[in-house]
C-alpha cells in the first residue's frame, strides 16, 4: 500500500492518522499522536487498553511507532524503536510496543523479532497488508477484481497493476497503466470528482513517478454542469422558482422534466403528492446522474427532499415487483431512507433477488423482504464508507452510530446445537489532524465499546463541513 503526502513529514502524519483510527476502532482509549514522554522520548502514537477483571480495572499502555518508508525497516530503526519501548516499560512494565512498518521489515529485523517474541508477547510488528485488510472489512476498499472492472468501464482499459493508497482519512486506488502513467479511483472503485483529484495531485506527485491520467477532458465541464443542476434543485426544493436567465441550460432540462412545471416562463418543482412513481424516479435519477459534492446538499440538511423520498416508499410495490412491507417495516423505511442517497438510487430498481411470483406464498414473501432489507443495510454501510458523505451524515443528519446484531444457529441433522449472537457498535468519530496549514477535521469510523454512552447521552461538536446556502 501507499501512504501519500506532500512531504516526508506529511506522509508520516498520514500514517499516524491511520494508526489512530485503527486503534480507536478497536476500542483503545486516550489515543494521541506526537507525544513527548519521559526523557524526551518521542512517540508517534500512544493509547490505553482498558480491561476489567473481577471488578478491578486494568490499563495497559500501548506505544506505537509508525514508519511510512518506501523500503523495509532496517536494524537501526528497529533498535531505536526498542529503545523507546524500553523507556516506556521503565515507566510501566505492562507497556505493549507496536511497530507499524508500511512495507514490512528486512530479514535481520524479522530474525530479531522472532527471538524476542519467544519471551515477549507484548512486542508486535504490523505491515500495510493488515491496514488494507481492515479497510476492506469496513467497505472503504473494494475488491481488486471489482476495481479492475470499474477501471475498464471508466478508462476503457484494464490496468497492469493496482495499489491501495491512503490520504486525508480516505482510501483510493492507484491504477498503473505503465511505469510512466497512472490514474486514480476512489476506494470503492468509483471515479473521483475533479476537485478530489486536485486535492490529491500534490501528494501523488510527491510519491509517484509518471503522468497522472484523468478520466476525460470533459469531466470538469460535466461536473460543473451537475453542480448547477444541484444548485437549481436546491432552489426548487426550497419553494423557489428558476427562470431562464438564472441558468439557461438547466432551465431547458427542467422545463421538460415530468417532476417540474413551467408557469409564466418560470420552472417550479411539483408537489410530491402530485407525482407518480415514474415522476419521482425521474427526479431521483436527475439528482443522482453524477456523483454529488456534499456541499450542494443543503436541501437535504433542511430535509426538504423528504416528501419525495416518502413518495418512493408509497410506490414501493410498483418499483419492487409487488413487494409489500408491514406497517412497522414501512415506518422504519420512511425514517431511514431520506438519510442515505444510496437507498434512493436502489429503491428505483427491483432488488436483483426478487422475481415476479405469487405474493400470497408467505415463505417467498418473507424471503423477498429479507433480500430487500439486506439491500437497505448494504446501502447504509456504503454511504458511511464514503468519507465526505459520512461527514455530512454526522454533521447535518445526526447519524452517529450503527449497531449491528447477528445471530448464527448451528444445526446438525437432528437438532440445533448452539446459537451464537454478536453485537457490534460502529460509530462516527471526529478526528483532528495537525498539518502545515494548522489542522483539518476528519470523520472516521470507530468501534464503540458496549458500555459506552449512547449517542444521545453524549455531547457532539458543531458541524465542521460547510454547505452551500440555499
């Protein structure tokens, strides 16, 4: 994997941020970076693992050294790390030492680690493959096969190599076309916006050799046009009208759209109650025809879109091959659907598992509902895996945590042997990252301990994400 950065210091900060996120996600507490310990001991990341044994609380300090080297870690670096761990254990003998070596360690270090680990279980080395595996597990990185297929769809060719990259609390894929050329896709395999590429460009140039190939010369023009669409829709959702002089090209599109009406040379958005299923579907497709910059979602923050999403739920049987929900499930869908754009898009087309059949068959109907809710859950996870959308959901729609429960029943030919139940709380945490510009704010997914307060029992920071006013 690659850790991007505009300077060596920036690369180190990026890796430290990734380590902080990983530790917080696994339930470690008091996670801090760039700490000066006793005797001037400089520590990249420190944390505390709290456990309770027979009612007694125990705290285990964790000391991490993060190395974003392009090559393997050598003996001098390893020995300096061991020296820092020695000092840390002088303060607290229980201290655990973790070296995060992005590209692994050389043979001499590996041999030293093997010998020391025979008597020291509190000494660990973690390489980039572990961090990549975590990103795959959280859906922040798609599978390589999916990404290669997406690259062929976007660029018309398959890359000769793929490599995951991390920068600004977000994952990307570097696609290699040759030693002298490369392109970028988002972690989920989708094409990034031009503005996202502009943010990455200095860090890419510092780390990678060769020319950056972007998707096409027309992307910036198409994105600017879609920005104008979203600005117009924000105006219309708020009850305003669009005149030809405001945006002639967008006026022409909307004046002929079934979800709008033209009166006195002005376009208005029709009321949700007036729209058919096909009209609402046309509105959602118009809204989502290109990736949206979250700064244009002010109308969603003000929940002006909710009556239109509710109309989608009204028309669910027509959209989903006759699928119906009971009253409780329907109300749950009405509450959750407005929050997640992926749900809007997926309500428009039948779930692939569904087929036309006799809905009076209770078992088949139950299987359909299971497939439908699996799709909804997948949409929620996908939106939370998007760093920018995750920030919007937290700051403006107050989405703070997902608690997922799973039950597995093991059955033999004769009986149910055991039922295994798990519950996992994944929350959105706000992480402040220092940089040369003074610092930035990132919204990251973290594991929430079972005994932690519920989101409504906690205080939360003010929004850090700026939206365009409507």
